[in-house]
């Protein structure tokens, strides 16, 4: 097995894609990889939520689609992603969380990376049971200050009402993390995003991890993949 990589020993920019339905743990794992490897988490969901909060044209167009659990147009998502990818902090590598979500986005990503002389290091499918996702998503919330994730049943702060990570006292839940919208999001995932598993399989970059295990054991599996593809 290769030695564990650190931001200093990584030899090439990693482009890691996390694939999986809502609730698979993409955001949690992306944040852990970000801390451990100095990669940057690019979540199109976060970028869109920021656009909605800022009231930009893109945010106004995306808001109702997101509330209904549908997919925002490729045009808006690609514009938002391109802007973010142009920022210098992405040079060491990125973890794409929630993107690409359609075959059109996957092709656009290939073109964008080719322009920058980059290619996909690995597309990791986080394999989970659909039935468990509604419970996982419906109970989750985050620290309003640092974004650390929690869950009503699976991961509560050690001290009630106080973030383990930053001590923050305010928490928030996403507007679309309710049982109804999760159903629509799962449907969108199976219709538009799941076919990307075969797409990346054909390109020889697909990896699979068991997403039903403990958070730390999934992180260890992902770490092994990052170590391998960045060696
Ligand atoms: P997420 O935070 O990844 O669960 O995304 C939340 C919502 O943002 C999704 O349900 C979509 O409405 C929208 N969204 C995020 N990423 C994309 C994307 N790549 N393509 C289209 N819509 C997206």
C-alpha cells in the first residue's frame, strides 16, 4: 500500500468526484477529505444555496427548482461551477460533491478539465440503500458557523446545543431536507445521475465504496483511493 499522501507529498492535482444519492454522505466525506488532503470541496448545492441567499439572477432562477427537489438547469450550474473552479485555491485539487449530476454536465466537465490540462482522478460511487436515505436526510442539520454536520439520530453534538468543532450555538436545517422533497431528489438521482456510474465505469475511473458503514470507515476507504490516485 502507498504511503499516506499529505498536501505536501501529493504529486498531481486530484479531481475526485463523489457520486451518490442525497444522504449518501458526500458532503460529510468531502469535508473530511478537504481537511486531510488540502483539497477543496466544490458542492454545487452549496454554491446554489449561496446564490439563492445572495439573491443573484442564478439564485432566483434556481430557488423554486431546488425547493421542489428538481435539477437546476445545466446552464446555471455550469456557470457557477466554472467561476468557482477559476479561483486559485482549487489548484491543488478538488472534490466535486453533487456535480456532475447529468450526462450533459459530465461531458461539460470533461471539456472544462481538458482546457486546464486536468483529468478525473476517480469517480467514487458511494453505494447506499435508498430506503435509508429518507431517514438520513430528514434528520440532518449543520452548525450555522462552521458547517459541521449532525443528525437527530446518528450524530448529536457531545454537549447539547454546542458544536463539537467550533463551539457554535446556532444550527440550521436545509429547506429541502424534508421527506417529501427527498423523494423527488431521489427520483432525480435515479433518472439523471445514476447513469453516470456506467459513464465513469467505461472511462476506467470508477471506484465504489460501501456508504452504509461508519463514517470513519468510509473515510478510510476514500483515503485509500485518494492515496492511490494522487501517488
Ligand atoms: P445538494 O446540496 O447536492 O443536495 O443539492 C441541493 C439541490 O441543488 C438539488 O436538489 C438541486 O436542486 C440543486 N443542485 C445541486 N447540484 C446540482 C447540479 N449539479 N445540477 C442540477 N441541480 C443541482
